[in-house]
C-alpha cells in the first residue's frame, strides 16, 4: 500500500464491528500510474460466450454506492490532475481516471445478485481494499476502485476470480475537437446556394438536400433522440419545444415516480454530477442538438435537419469537455433502458465524441442498443487520420447499428481535420462552419465531425417520421443507399458519398403514411370510402380500384386527391360485422412516379363498434376518499367483456400493485390490488385496448383517482430544519406533539445528506425516554438517505439496503417498543457522527403513527354568571374514538385566577426550587421576555402583554398557552400565589356529559372546572372556567 494513504482511526461501534472506510490522501497531489505492466492473461477470452442484449439493461444495476473520480474532479473535490493519470493497457499508454476499473461479472455470478449491494461481498475477500463505486446499468457490470494498487497486482487477482468475465480501465473519453466562430450566418449544409461562409464560397448543392426532404416530411414528435454529450440548454428558444419530457416523472417532487432508479429525470440525466439537471455547461451538446432538431418554421434562428423530434439530454461530458468511460456507458444504457423497459420511443442516439481505443464495456452497451432497435450515430474523429489503420472508437465498432461519419466542407471536400476510412467510415456529412444553437442563447459556427454526425442523426429522424415501423437496418441502409457519391470521398468512406436526406427518404421506398379511417381507430358507421396517403408521388398508371381490399373485398372505384393521396370507394360497405376490420394493399400493387420503385405491401386494422366499451361505474368511485386502502378496484362496463382479454397488466397504479384480475360476471372486472402503508392520492389507469368486447373491439382508456385518508393514521413533521450534522458530533432535532393518542404502530421518515453514511448512528427518543436504534453504521461509503422510511413491517432490513435507501426498511431496533405509549410530548431524533472527516445535513424527518383514538372531549365554553348564582349547568360532548361508551368525571377548584392556577399546576411551573424567586432570564432575545422554568426542564416565557408561551427550540418556535393579566409580567412571582389560596368547589356530571357546578355563597373569583372523558381506548381531559 502506498504511503500516499493514511488510515482513519475509528472508535468501536456499539455493535463492536469495524466500519469500512476509505483511506485519506495526505499529500496535495495524486501520483500518476506510469508505465505499469499489465497482466499477461487475455481479459476478453470469456466474452466468446457472453452475448449482450437489451434485456440485460436493468435499473438496479444503475445504483451508485460512492463517488467516482470523474464526479469528484467535476465538483472540485479533486483537480483534474489529481483525478487522472496514465497506465499501460494492451500495449498502449492510455489516460484513465485513477485506480478505477470497469468489471463485468459472468452471467452466472450476476444472476445470483438480488440487490446491488451484494456485489460488495464479492470483493471483500481481497486485501487490496477494492471499493465498489456503482453499476453501469448493464446486468453484472460495475465500476470499482483499488486505491494505490498496482494494475498488474489487481489484474492478477481479478484473473483468478471465477465471477469475473472481463475488466478494463475507466479511461478518459474526450469530446470531439471543434472550432467555433461567434458570428451568425447561413445554414449552407441544409441548402447550399453557393453562399460564402467564413470567407469560403460554397458550391451549389454541396448539401444534404434538406429542403427537398422537407417536401416529404419535417420530422415527428414521436421520435426520441438521445443526445449523449455535454448536456443541452433546454431553455434555448429554438430547442425548448423539442425537449423530451419524461412522461412518467413529476418534475421537482424529489420522487422517482416511474421507478427507473433516477429521481426527477425530466429531460434526461447528468451522469457527470449524478443529478437530474443535464444543463449544458460547455456548449457542444446544445450545438449538436440544434443541428438535429432545432424547431422549424417558428420564425426563430435556424432549423434542424428535423423540425420536430424529442431531444433526450444525456450528459456525460463535463464543462471541460471530457468524461469517463463509466459515465459514457451509463448514458448509453439509460437510453436503452428507457426504450425497452419504460416505452420511450428512443430510436437513435448521437455520439459526437470519442477517439480512444477499444473498450469492451462500451461495445457491449452499443450492441445492447442495437438489440433494442436503436441506431448509434458516431463522429469519425478529427485527427486527419485513417481509421482503417488507427481505429477511433466508438465510431470504429463493427456493429450493425453503428454509423461512422466523416466531415465535408461547403465545397464537398473532405474536411482537413476529418478522419476517414475506406472500410471503417460509412459516409460523410457537412461538418465545417456549421451554424447552430449556442448554450445560453443565440447561435454560433462550429466545425468538426461532431457537427457532421448530427446531420446523419437528423436524417434518421426524418426516415422514422416517414415510416415509424422501420427497423434500424432499414433506416441505416436508406441513409447509406441515398448518399451523393462525390469524388473527394472515393476511397475515403465505405459509400464514397456524402449524406443526402432526400435520397435517404427515397431509399425508404413507397409506403402508406396515413389512412382514413385511421389505423387502430374505432368507428360506429360502416364506411364506403377509404382515403390512403402514400410517402411519395404515385405512378398514375399503376393505381387501380382493386388495389385496396377491406376484409378481402376489393374497392369498386377511386379518385385522386393529389399525386400521393387516393380515395377508394365501395358500392356497398365492406364492413359487415362488428369487430376488427382489415385494410390491405398487396406488395407491388402500386409504384412510385419517376423511379417506378415498387411497393412493399401494407396491412392495417380499424374497428367497427356500435356500442364502444366504456366503464359505467368504478369502485372506489373516481374522486372518492376512503379510510383504508382498498383491496380491489372494480369496473362495471356497458357490455360483456371477453374473458381472454382480462389480465393484471390491464390496470396501472401510481402506488401499489395489481395482484389478480377476475371476470366477476359478463360485464364486471375486479382487479385485486395491494397498496401497503400508503396515505394520499392513488391514480389508476385502465389502458386503452386493455380489454375487448365479444366482437374483439378494444376498450377505451379510463383514468381515475381516490384518496386514502385513514383516520387512525396521523403524521407530524419536524420544524426548524435543515440542521447541520457536525463531524464527530451529535445533533438533536425536536418534534413536539400536543395530540394525546395511544400508539399502535409508528414509522419514521427521514432525509439526510452525508458524505459517508457509515459514520452515522441514528436513534429515536420518545417523550418518556424510550430509545429505539434506527440504524448505526449502515450504507458504507454511500452518500445519504433519501425518503427513507423505517418501518417494523418492511420486507428488507436497513442493514441489507443500498444508499440512498429510498423506500421502506426495517430499523435495527424495534419500533414496537413504542406501542401503547402516548403520542403527546417532545420526540427527539438523535444523530451522531462518530468518525472524522465527513459531515452532512438533516434535511427533514417526520413520524407517522397508527393510533388507537381515545375519546375526544369538547368541554363547555367558559361562562360568566351573576354573583350568587346557586348552580351553573353546562353541557360537554365527547366522541368515543376507538373505544366504547364514555364515562365522565369532574372536579372544580375555586381561585382568584383560574388560568394562572391551571398554568402553574398543569405545567409544573417553578418545579425546581433553586430556580424560583427572582432568578429569571430577562430579555435574552431582546424582546423584553421573561423566562420561567417548568417541569422536565421545559422553558416558558411571559411577554410584556401577558402572553404566555411554551418555547419549542427557539423563541421563534412556540405555542401560546394563554393570555395572563400583565401584572404577572411585572411580577412573575405572583404565579406562585395563583397556586395557593384555592379550595374545592362542588361539581357533578351525569352520563350524558351534563355538568353542574355549585359555587360557595358570596364567592367572587373564578372556578376552574376540569372534565375527563374515558373509555377502553384512553381518556381526554379538558377544562373550562366559570366566572
């Protein structure tokens, strides 16, 4: 172990177990790992049988346990020089993030992992001090750190582990180099009229024929593009409307609404800082995004190759223009996961970065994208080099979903800086002096293959807008087949050509782009005419009425709307029965104008339904408030439901799960649900088409909501937060509860930020002093607890959880020790940091009780009566709560000042003799207040106007207990007298709560009447005053 590290001394934990700690640097810099010999074994051998597919992207493998060096460098914890270094890898010197390695577990080993923290155990049997930082999102793939360990020593250990498939260093991934010009100008790449750009006159039509492509399509909002880059300025006027917004996430609520492992990922994710704000702090990603899909036809700035698309911001490159292999892989895997697991239509990612060597983890991530149906467009590089002999990755991966893009200028010449390759670079696109959006607003010129790749990505969007069902291979082939072949690229790229967007669309072939009735729609009538629109102009001679059949019946005639749209007519409707109806045009039936290219065929359905299926009632009703979580949601429909269509996937809940689906009778479906430990709004959606009727017609969508408001559940949140958790210190937060309920169950909710979780020991202390250990020393080097709920009934112990511990966990101690106690009093959350170096913040905490509600007593109002009134009668009321019949009791005390008497006796004022007399704090806060001690060291103050306050942590946090005569402020000692010179007064109460008070003859003063209502669930005591 290098002397660069110094161990951290720890005190024994309460369980006498050591805490796992990182070592701390004592020098100002990090020693680079220079010219280290690598292991002799081939780390990729086991991959021959390790096939990667999109199904292996999983949310649990995105979890983070520690902070990577890239993140530390970006946040300023380390300098770039401290965080990075150089090692020998596969015979080359490569730049890396210090001591960090990507490790792929074997499929068998990965299958044994149920929770991500289990991977830590795989590395605990080595003396090398290996730390698991987090997962890349690919099942079994993770980033580790081995501080100060020689690479050959680490490699020798990894080679000997049967659970390791391969490993490689976490290399530095650079941004594609660019040049920029702040002046605004013209987008020659879209339409080159020979205009002069930055001093160079262009050649007419040395462009991608975007204007011609827009005659066919300008893009589609249904296509999502992953911009894997420096982020995007999502506020830019020319980009904001085309930003992707996660449909499963509620912005800013601090909750992972869609359950994908990323909180508030509205526009995408920042993998550099591991947060939800992928704002561009460099400018490169914004420029790239503008080239792909700046909003068109909006009288603002420029237009993208596609006027409309959705731009998903995946930031893995920092403001300095570099990132880590680990973060690049995570960004790619995020896009794949959102497509395969969350239904987001990500069809293409743009990757204007790279230039490094081969990395297996990066290849696996790109291959998984291909399996998921995502095109990967990559910049060829800006080194003026031949990628055939000096590969540049990721553009150099020989995968079916990769397109490698070189750059040309406005004269159709290969850019001087551009990489090329007759067998490795697929095509070129404009990449010199490209005008696009600037981060922060405005526009700028930039140059590089980074600017060329987005033109190809934009063209891919146009292809998918034309044919949403097209495969990656179809779009890729169309782009390659549609290039303009130019002499300067002969022998420089595989195609020898430059992108032509219109050519790509032409290569897509003749297709149906819309129909009426719409595909998938439901109609009540029986149509006799059908309107079909094609992607290209049709050869008039190729069209015949019989080209369209509906349910196998040919049309009788047709008319032209325009050169692409035809109305087919039937003498009588081909729709003869309810249910699905099939429209079909055979392959080769029609052909394109000009080229004569044939038609590949088309078939689609619509539905004929005289009575569209709809829910006539739902239980619980929409908008209802229920006192307990329902165990089922039942729909009654206006017609019979096909039994085969009923399943648990029909219904989607915002909270909870559907566990069963039952057809109760012909028209009624009951979904059994489980919604444990939740109070609040639950939204449910019966998805469109989830059910069908007897004819096969789909149901319409139905969305409703109900609110769970359990009267036996009460929740109290602490005030006075946040509080700093000091290093090697303790912080206590107080929560005072006035309500007196008997506790049946209690859950503790908390959010804590901290840079080293295992430093913390957290206890809950009840008003009577009962201490419950919530957790001590858990979470290793994780950072914080977010939305953590400690619940005795949780399925997973906090000791088996993973940071940031979002959700429900069993505490280490038992909260059942608090059952039967009262909620009333001051509760304490006690947090101790028992190890040096790290600090944190208690952000929030709350207690949620399930209570046994005792009687709730409503006493009579204070009453003033004439002197010598013989008997005063008043009526009390009591709600029995969870108990049975209420029994009343009463007592009465005569005093000169009943309020003062009540405060003295009930609050235990002057309970400590040593603090009586004139020894009061005075004007401590400058408010002329006087401090008065009470029982249990509770402090009260009296203000100059007589207002009597209970202090709850600070003078600004208090409860007014009453308003005394100002004479008590002048002399607080008079309160002592209020507790003296009292006497009992006759009082009685009957079973209905009718109170009778008989004061002494001639009495002048106040009578404090104290009532108690009690039953098996508890008691409640209140008082009123007779004057």
